[in-house]
């Protein structure tokens, strides 16, 4: 199989998976007890008004017609209307996705850089007190629930020391000042970075275990390979030898990075709630409490799509990162 054929096949599988997820979400929410219209009915409505309400929302159509319109709307970028806010779901979710990405992407990237380097460092010192203390420390931080770790940081750095604000992305006064400006400009304000520090630290400390332990184990495994003994016999300096070890040992960490990034954007719900961060996690919680099913359905779809695309990119990049990996028949 050529690389082009492999790319086309993986692309088709990825698109098919996204379609299956979208279809499963549609039928899952329709199979739940109750009726969408019951969320919209106001006290005092007569049967004619209720029937008109169902017609306006397309709830009086057969299920296969609703499904066809749902898929067609998704393909045209229409994610439906929020019951709670009475506005298009995409307009409601889009800024929340950006807020979550701004929080998670730099934090997870820093986690894998710092954790990978720290794992390589302790992996070269097997059996030392540094290795043992390093493994214990990252394991302890990960064993603490992420929301409780955030509360501990708030108690220390906000309530006790008063260094950082407790929650939010900006203060209410600043939000009023920047509401007419371009959305991205708020990310450049010094106040934003003060609000950003504690959620960033929470994500970094909580997820540090994955890259550290994987890199440590990979370095231990790679260090015993024969080609490194050859380089040692040649008298290669330790710094250059360490770079070669990190280059080969980092493949499992690089593979896990996009998957962790994709899962974290949709998985840091409690951290966003603790810090009152206006991301999709906080929106998902409030939508669940309000039974705003169009928003819930679309947020789940976005989260699943992000994970599927992350795995797709890993499959494509792994052959580039590791020359030992090839598509079947490519060597011909």
C-alpha cells in the first residue's frame, strides 16, 4: 500500500467515525425519556400554541426527517438553536472552544516539554534518590483529583498569599472595557495572565505524570540498545549521547501528546468549574443543569471529533517521526 493510498484510507475512516459519532449522538438524545418540547413549553400555553412550538422546532416531523435535517444542517455549519439562550449553538460554543484551547494547549504543551525532559533526566539516573523522589512527586500530584488540586492552589496563592486572583478570565470591570474590542486582544492583557497562572499550574502539575514516566521508561529501554554501546565505544560525549537517547526515546511521548491534548480540551470540566473559566467544560455543566440538549449534543460532538482528529494526525506523523515505521508495501 502506497503512502497516498494509506492517507486516503485513513481520511475516509476518520470521516466515517465522525459521521457515526454524530449519528449516535442524535439517536441517543432522542431515545432519552421526555420530549424536547417539554423544555420549551411555558405555563398557560394552550394545545394550539404547543403544536405551533413543536412545528417551529421541527419536533413534529418523523425521526428520519429530523435526522436528515440534522446531518444536512451540520454539513452546512448549522448546529441548531440553544433552548436556554435562544441563539445559534455555534455562536455560543465558538468563543468557549477558543477559551478552552487557550488554557489547555499551552499547558499540555509545557507539561510534555517539562515532563519529557525531566523523565529523560531521571531515566539516565536509574536507582538514584533523584529518580525515586521524581517518580513519587509526579505520582502524588496526579493522585490528587484535578479539581481539589486547583482548590489547594487557590487556597495557597490566592487566599493565603494574595498573589493571584481566584477565578475568571478577567475581572468584571475589565470585561466591560474590552467587550467592544477584538476578542483576541483580551489574551494580551497583563490581568489575563494573572488569572491564567493558577489554571495553567493545575493542568501542568496534574498531567506531569504521563510524559515523565513514559519518557523515563523509554529512556531506560533505549539506553540498553546496541547502537548506544557503539557510540560509547567511539567516545561520544555524554551530552551528545543524551540527545540521541532523547531523540529515539521521545516517540511514545510524541505519540501520546496530541491524544492528551485532544482529550484534555474536553476533559478539564471540573478545572474550568473551579476557576470559573469560560470554556466548553463550564458551558457543558451549565447546559446539563438547564437540559439544553442542542448545546450538550454539539459539545460532545466537538470533543469526540477533536479526539478522532488527534488520533488521525498521530497515525500520519508517526511514520515521519520514526523512519523504522513504514506503510506495508512502501519499501517496495
